[in-house]
């Protein structure tokens, strides 16, 4: 009877183990279904992104209209940007004379800013020069002629009240010319940086070679002295 009870107990354990295995299989199957669902979600998301990225080609009429709008615009050049003045402020000041499109201000050299911060100067971003697009080139020309070398003015308490405009109209110069110029200057800056890095590496290698040669000569002389 005792042996029969043991056998029955073993059978129950085996059955329990089978139930655990079946539960584990169900969990694995559930996990596989979740993974499959996530893969499908990602696939649908990629398809939606691909649909969003499809750009409809411009018709000839729209392209012609765009070129006409671009030909109407005019750019002015700011050779000096007062300290702490930001693009939004420039746009605000010039918008009173006509409709302003895009504004680009060239940030100062990062080395100059880092040096100023190092010696406890202000941390604000300064700009060195800028370009402003007016939607009407006649307005751009008039604004540049009228404002150049004139005080920015405004309220006497205004921080920029006594600063002067340094502004010039750029005939036959459009925004795409500016972006091309920026790309070219960035490329030239990258080339110069790469050349400086290569030169620095050559100098370091030459220095290391000379140090090793000096050590070798010194070792030879020490051996001779011992003999």
C-alpha cells in the first residue's frame, strides 16, 4: 500500500511537472505573439513614415511662381551685430519698415566665446555678422540706404539706443546664394581643421621619433662608459 501511495505521488508530481511545462509553453507562445505584434507595429510605423517622406514633385506652374517670389526678395548684409542682439530682435526692429522673411546671424568663433567664459565673462551667444531677407527688394534697398550709419534709436532706456546700423543692400543676391556660401565656408573650415590635425600628428610623430633616438644613443654611450 505504501508503494502504491509512492507511485501515486510520483504520478501526481509528473502531472504537475507536465502542467508547469504546458504553462511555460503557453507563456513562450504568448511572448512570441507579443514579439510578432511589436514587429508588425514597427513595420506599419515604417510604412507610415515612408508614406510621409514621399514628396510630391513641383508642377511647372508652382515652380514658376516660386521663382517669381524669390526674384522679388532682396537681401541686406549686417557687417556688425551689437552685443547680446539675437535674430528675433533684428527681425522685430526691421519688420517696422517692411515684411521680413528669413534672418541668419553668424555666431562668433567658439574659441573666443570659450576664452571669454574662462575669464569670467558673460556666457551669452554673440554674433559677428548677419543677413536679412526682405520680401520686397525695393524695400530692402530703401531700408539699407536710410538706416546705414544711423543709430538704432528707440526708447532712450533701450540697451541698443546708441548702437549704429551697419547695413548694406546686396544687389542680385538671393537666399540660396547665402546658403551656398555658408556650405562652402563650412567645407573650407573643415579642410583647414583637417590640415591642422594632420600637421599636429606629424609633429608629434617626429617628436616621439627624436625622443626614442635620443634614448637609444644615450643607452649606447652608457654601455661604452661601463666597458
